[in-house]
């Protein structure tokens, strides 16, 4: 738990540092991000820091496992390995619908 809180704090301060160069045209986007962030639970925020491996050349069992990680742990992203770009697009759309 200490590591998770440390990672969360690090991410928060890194985000604040990135906002220093913000222009006025970014204010709407920042407001949207702040609203979504405020509505997230601590579990969801921590999950957003996690990325998992996803393969686009595996079977339905693997795709279902990735979906369960998205639903159960609120993971922040996927890194695709193997397979074709077309299948990666298909799976990205599928996973995006449930995220």
C-alpha cells in the first residue's frame, strides 16, 4: 500500500509540474480531467497507473482475461504484442467499449 500511495503522489506532483506551461486553450481540457479525476476512487486512480500486456494473436480466453483486468482493476492501458495491426484495432475498440 505504501508503494501505491507513493506512486500516486509522484504522479500527482508530476501532473502539477506539467501544468506550468499550460495555455488558455488547454483550460477546458484541464477542467474535464480535473472533474473526472475528482470522481475517481483511490482504487481507480491506482489502477490507472498500471499497464498490462495484451496479445492480438491469442484466443478468446486471453481476450476475456484482459477484459476482466479492465473491469476489475481499472487498468490505465495496454501494450500490444504480436498479431496484426488490424486485430489490434479491433481489440482496442472492444476493450475501449468496456473501459
